[in-house]
């Protein structure tokens, strides 16, 4: 997934402005691959609980998740900076084969 597509999902820009966007999911989990690619964005009405984190990880094992709420990353550059800051975690993980 391209970073600009993920930003649209995280900030709910795919919803119409007004009430539809106001009542749309506010929380997201962004899953990152070892290459820095965004694998998936999962959205939730409320802050995800432990079982939701685990379920998302089981869908894409070997990824790292970063949480977000609407407005956390207002620009592509801000999201890219967060991704870059998270990449060190892969150095601590075993490589999946």
C-alpha cells in the first residue's frame, strides 16, 4: 500500500465530510513490513484492545504495528518519519522464512 493511501485511511479522508466522517473509526493500526512498506491499515471505533492487536498481528506475521488516531499524521512526511523511527524494531526481530 502506498503511503498516501494509508494516510487517507488513517485520517478518514475516504469518508464524506460532516457527520459520516465525524462518526467514522478514529483509531488505526498501521502494519509495516521489514522493507518499510505499509502492509495494512486496520481501523477501529475505539482504541484497539490486546486481542485486536493480536488478531491483526496474526493476519500479517513478521510485521510491526504502529497505532494512530485521526490527525496524528497530518502529512505524508509525518507518517514517513514515524515509519523511519520504527524500523529499528526489525533489527531486534528474527527474520521469518
